[in-house]
C-alpha cells in the first residue's frame, strides 16, 4: 500500500475544500471497498479525507412524499428504516441481499454508489485492465469472464457494477445530490453511472472534487408492489450473476405501470427501458413478460463464458414479474 | 486381559476439548498470533508467470529501502535448494525457471510488514515467459514439453484384476470432471522462526507433520535435523493443505540471516498460491453389467493434474486407482491412473485424497447403470456392495467389517423431509429468487470407500511418551507426542485414551514438538488410529510398571492406589508403535495388500432445484458412517458434519478457476465456500462395527463423509433436472443449459 | 499518527500508527489483542468481527483512523474474569469449536444477535451468521451453540 496523508473532516465545506486542493485525494466513507482496494494497490490515493463524521446521516420524508437519504447513512440502517421498508421495499430487499451484516453495518449509501467492480482482472495488478490502468487492454475479453457484463459493454471493458442497492435506486429514478467548492448539483441516478465506451476508468459523472451528499427518492406509488431478486452462486454473501428490481401495477389484465432494472449485467445498474416500453399497456401475461425480457436482452453481447446470463436474465425478469402479478392480485 | 477402569471423560464419552474455552475467549495462540521481542516480518516475492525462465534478479533497490533487514534469493539457500514431501523436486527459491504462478522467487525481512512488501516490489526479476503446459492428458502421453528431467508423468498406476477384456450385456460409459478444490482453512500459513546463538533455529509453526517439515527444512538449511527444532503453534484448520512446506524454510533462512526472530503470515491471496490444492481430474469410465445390474467389469482411465511439483501426487494416484471402482465387488477391473506435471498450481493432499475424484465418477456411473437396467439407485448399489471378505481390485481381502449394505439401507430408510414453506428453505434462500414456483425436488445417493493411514509399504508409525506422577496428592498423566492437533480434536482423544487406560482423571497434553520421535502426519484419517495406538501401548507400558510395583497384574487401577504406590516416583515410558505393514503395489498389475484399513460412509441428499434459474438448495443430508468405535461420539459427528460440508462445496460452488495456468479467483470473494445458509440440517447414523486389527476396533473418521456427499448431491440434482451433470462444481448455467 | 480508542472499556492511546494499518492490525499487533482473527483481511469471512460503537463490523476493513474516538469491544472483552460469556460457554459445550479460527468472530456475531433478538428462530440465526465462514464444523454445532446460549 502506498503512503498517504489522513485527514478527518468534520463538515461538508471542509471536506470538499480538502479534496479540491488534492487532485489525487479520495473520500473515505465506510471503507469496506476502498480499504480493500488500497491494500491491493488498486487504488493509490495520496490523501484520504475521512468523511465518516460528517452530519449526513438523516433519512427524512420530503414534502412531496419522497425521501431524502444522507450519503453517510449505513446500509443496515437504511434497509431497516420504516420509511424505506414501507414505501420502497425493493430498496430494503436489495440492500439486505448485498454483502454481510458486518459489511452493511459499515458501508454507506455514498460508498455503495461509488463501489468499484469485482472484475477478477481489475483486482489482479499483473493483468491488463483498462479500468485500472487506462490503455493497458482488457484481459477479461478472451479470459475468464463468467461474471462479466452483457449489456452496454465495449471492446475495452466487460466489467459489471457490483451494487445491489443501485439497481433498486435506478428502478426508483433516484437523484444523487453532490457538492463541491463550486456548489451543489443533482444527477439523475440513471446518468450517475456511465458505460465504459473508450474510457472504462471513468465510471460515473461525478467530478473528481465532488462529494456525494445525499440520495433522494421520488414518491413512487407503484414501488409498494416491488421486488428485488438476486441470482448468485451461493445462498448469501456473493455478488449477483443477475439481479432484477421490478415494480408493477396491473389494472384489470393490463400493465398500467412498470419499472424494471437489472444488476450484474452491465457497468451500470441497467434500467430496462425497452422492456418497460413493451410491457406498458400490454396484457399482464407470461407471453408479454417473455417478449419484454427478450426485447431488453436483444442488444446483449456475450462471450462464451457469460452467454448463459442472457437466458438467465430473461428468465429472472419473467419470474419476478410473474410474482408481482400474483402479489398484486393478493393485495 | 482388561485392566482398564471406567472413569469420567474416558473413551466413548463426549469429553470436551481442553482448548475449547481458550479458543472461545480468543486467547488461543495460533501461529499468526505469535510475537517476539525484536521480531521482524518476512514476505515472499512470487512469480507472476506460470512458466518462465528467470534471466536476472536484481535486489539492489530493495536493499535500499529503510527498515529492510535482508533480501534473499536462491543464492542464499544455505543447503540444498530442493525439497518435496515424497519426491524432492521443488526449489526453496526459484533459480533459472519458475513452473507455476506464485512460485517463490525472493524473500524480504523488514521491521514492518508494509515496509517488507514495498521493498519486495523493488526487486527486479527479468523473466522470459514461456507457453505453459496446462493439458493433463497431453502431459500424460508425452505430447507436452517435459517440465522435469524425467518427463511429466509423476506416477502411472495400473490395476489389472480378474480376467481382462470381458464383455457384458449392459454397458454404460461416462466422462467426468472434477474442478480444482481448495482446502480453504481459515488460519493463514504463518510461523515464527527464532535463531539461536549456535546457528540453530526454533520454528513455531502451524503444520500437519512436524518431522517431515523438520527433515525437509534441515536439508534446505544445510543443518543437522537436531539444529532445526519445531514446535506446533495453534493451527487454524488444515485438510491436507499444510502437509507440504509453505513458509517454513523461508522464515528460518531470514531468521538465520538477520539474527532476529522472523514472523511470516500469508494473506488470503497468498494462501491460494502458498499451498497445494486438490487435484483436478478428468475420468473416463466404462461399466459392464448383467441385465439385472450386477457389475461384470469396470474399465477406467483417470487423469490427475499434479501441477508444477510432485507433492503427494504419487500417493493420490495410488488411491484413485486402487479405490477407483468404489465399495463394490467387481470381478474384472482395468484401471489406469496418471498423475502428471503441468504448469498449473501444485496439487497434493486434501481430505479424501484421490478417493474424492474417483467417487464422483464411479458413483455417477452407478446411477447410469441403475437407469440402464431399470433399478433404483440404492438397489443397484446394494446388489454390488462389497462386504467383509471381499476382494479389492488390488487382490487385497477386506478383513474387517464392510457394512456397505447396512449404510445404504440406513440412509435410504430415513423419512424424507417435508417441503419447506419458509423462504430460506427455497433455492436462492433469502435472495427472493422463488417462492416455490419452478422448484423440483430430487433425491440422490453416494457411498464411499477410503483407506485409513499410509499405504503402499510406507513405514507408518507414531511415537508417544507417557509420564505418570503424583502432583499435590493427585495422580497426573502427561502425554507427549509430535502428532499434530489441527482442530479435529486429537488432544481430546489423547486425554480420553489416557484416562481409560490409566484410570487417571488429570491428563495434560504437552506441547507438540520435535523433541520426541516422529508421529507421522495428521492426515489420511490416521491419528486416532496410529497415535491413539501408540498412546494405548505407552499407557500399557506405564501400567505394567505400576503392576510390577504392586506385585500383581489383574486388578483394576484406581486413583488412590496409584498415589500410594507411586509416591514421589515418576513412571516414564516412550513407545514407538506401528500398524501392521502394508505392501507395495505391483507396478504392472497394481496387486498387493497396499492398505491397512478401509472406511465407509453413505449419504442421501435431498435437493430442491429452481429449474428456471438453476439454483440448488440442499434441503437435507443424511449420512451413515461406520467408525468401528466412536472414541468421542460428538467429535465424530463434528467430523461428519464438517466433511460433508466440504463435499457440498465441491458439488455446487467450489473451484479454483484457472486460465492458462493462472489462478483467477484467489480470494474468498471469488472462491466461494458454503456459508451457514448453504449447509442444511443433517441426520447422522454412526455405526460401530469394530475392526479387530485396530486399537479399540476404531476406524479413521475424517475423510469418508467428504467423499460421498459430493456424488449424492449431484445425483439429487440430476434426479430433479434430468441433466447429465458430469462435472463438479455444478453451476446454475449447467442446470439451465439446453441439453 | 496517534489513535485513541476505547478497547474493552479501557481508553487506549496508540502512537506511531501508519495510516494504512487497519483496526485489526492495531488490535492484534499494537494492543496485544490477537483474539480477532486474520483469515481473509478482505471482509469476506467475518473472523475479525468486533463491536465498534456497539455494532459488529469487520475490523480488517476499518482504517485505523476511522476508529479514532470509537468504542471497540473484542472477543477478549466478552467474558467476566474466569466466567465465559454464555455464548462462549455454549460454543464450548455444544462442540462448536474445532480449529477455532472462526470462533471469535462467530462468538461476537452471535452475541450481537442474542442482544438484539433474545429468542431467534433458526432462519434468523442462519441469516445473522451468514457473514462468518467456518470450514471445520459444517455449522450444525454452531447453530446448536446459539440455540443453547439463547436458552441459558
């Protein structure tokens, strides 16, 4: 691990000025990802700005019925919060299916947004990786890429975004609030993470000196009938092969509202807008669900190692929609 | 003559571990917890390439880092730069060539571990990278570049039993693969080497075999064995992965060079490079049988990938070959098993040792045979099951109970579990993947045979010293041995045997070290048998000395009598004890009484499979195992539960992923082992059919359950899905792929 | 740098800490408390689980500076003198300890569970302990131990 300076910030202005003066500085939240990456020499900041004492720990109801979540709210606290459990069950579920209790107790909302990929080649400093060392190539292409992306991939990178929470946030149309010495700005969740293209090392639209201060959830009535499903190699404590966050409203036999996002398949939490288009106004049948899933995955590009993910994603979408129809009926 | 007395905590009781409370308090000293005044830290520079020529090593910059105490390369190896458990072929530090990714190349000692790691990165090694040999069958058949002077075949065992080239009415064939499994013990490789003024060294170490380490270290250091003293420190699990050297020689070299105590602790990634793994296997099987399911012949070719160095590949090959048809009567056997060198990570001992791989193949074949002849899978096994008096493919007669039919019947006749109604009972568990839709139940069976102890003419013995004295008016026995406690509970068993044999309640277990004779390895399910046997003999010698003082030989001992007779005397007896000899396999026919004892276990697995998503929930595992005599019944259950869990891991999740010789998942993020949510409740029957040749009639316990759980679980998944599933681990995509 | 931590009820001041050190390293190598274990040092095994401000965390992923001013309770801080905590005693009595390397982390995780949920169901126990790997026991006797501790 490289040597670095350790600064502890007590308020947001101090934190953002600390980082503004140090181009190679990093904020430290829960540390559950960054500490590991630093130990592996994958992240090598020269300054760490410890923000764990900033007062960004509120979960508050907004006047419009939405909820504002401070960036330093711990994952376990957020998942257990009554506002989230009642209004956005999909978000609670997604968080609880990530990592382990010990990690959720440390990990923060802001850190979860910014966690790095679990690509094996990203972690192996001897391997070529355009994300870790821009221009070095991508050993995952042609390598062991079973866990890798099938949507929005480029010839430069196959990495996935590992978060569960972010899939739910994408489905809910959350907004990320960020702050720097230049002021505050708001980034729609679906624009927060970016696809690899020719610059896989650029993972978000966050500027280097910006601090995530909050996430806001709009009021989403259909979220009351929502579900997060995660398919993985072990019953707990493993990253998603494929995950689906979905919310559905069926009136009569017609889909009147639908939201769908996928995890484990792309460098960003993947909002399945094509599937949503197919479904909206369609009959709530297995056949529609299959067509919608197929429409979303039509653009998938797979390698032999991860080809199975296409079918798996389609079947997972169908399964979760089927459940939401049944659940909606019951409710 | 029975002169033992029933005392509390003797054999057959559930005596508690003497180290349990210390471990629960966090006060038990594992090898990674050791600390010494003036201690410095050692680290290892490893090859990033599976196969490369080293053209130069430059340590100049590393030596300049402040805080660095020593930087060593192969030029600094004081003795012979070659070692090996069975066959010396592995350099302590690479010289002109590296043969696997992770092979040690240089060492650094510094005052802080991070300083050592930074200095390590400044060592310049120039490599000429070579194309790695990774195909096992090419290596076996001379189609690959030889990686060692005598070619790539470490050992080829042929077993020819009964008439060859026979025909049968029903023939089933199959090709099977087993991925590379890791022992994944939780306590990382670690140790502390302390130099002495006379040029000798003390090593405090977590290992499976103190004397084998000592012998190899002494040769590498160019010291007589008595100048290399080993003491066991706390061992955080082993499962075969500590039978070979890891950092032992390295720490001693750094200590002798710096004159300071040196501590080395691997991190998890380095641990994946730092110990041998279970041999991956490719196996071709053909079973011929009558129409009513009686096996006529078995032909098999088994390829085991030994990786870059031999380790215990030779013995693993012998096991896979001689146990390759399973616990069945087979009149005609033709087995060829190869263990080869490649540029993959070295493979050696892991719980089940060659029997695991073969069992996946032969048990899969038994299910195919059942299908082909229209029999129930248990019935076809029962029709072919061996029993006492059976003749093994080696010609060896099984001369103790072999209750295979009884074990199978026990697991078959247990009531089947009800369908779960809690989400956590479903495939995917808490991941919300299903609430029951698309879920199909399957039931499968597996049965295993495993040799206990070292085979194939190995001189397998143990040494134990027992001292009996009176301390503060109380008779106290102390037991000294080099047999290693790795977590399995040997320390408990030693206390129990001593209590039973001497009628003494207070039994202290002395530190395990090399100041006493060899006890052999804690492996091959052998310590309770061999060191237990040695201890019983040592206790008998102590007893004889007591009786001599008392003047008669046939009364039960009691505590007060001992105290009265002994007074201030100490009775001190050392015994070296060996089990009956085994014999070398004939190199052309594989015939010979190669094994000392066989052990058997059977499993029934019940699984629910989400056939839509490919997720498996193992709902229940039933196991029946014959242990001859349960010295500690609860500890036996612990072995069965733990061994079964490792078999579950191999069945559905565990594999070291290799690409061109490189390990792609050297972490617990990517190498998954079962969690508490993956392991189902178990129902266990323990049989006690004494082996008349073994101490107390006992049988080794540790390995059989690891062997039979894997095929049982895969058979259950096949039953649920109809998929062929010829490779473990089974992954979601194998279940959902269109066949 | 200097780090002030209250460990097992005692205020400790640790000097010359390198910022890259973890709380786990500080506990094990600087404070003489090696009970929290170093099995993976990546947050993937739970063997280093300690309470920090009353919440179980993986000490291996806590940077030393993050622990400044916090209250840490380790496995060494659970027993009262010679008397084991009920969870520790249950692990011993149930035979849940084999090699024991996972035990300290599991004891803390189970202790936390029983503090929050005195009478947990089996699924609750499994979920609460899913972040702690054990390679020896197959978990059955660990479940027994937690059930036993809940009854005691």
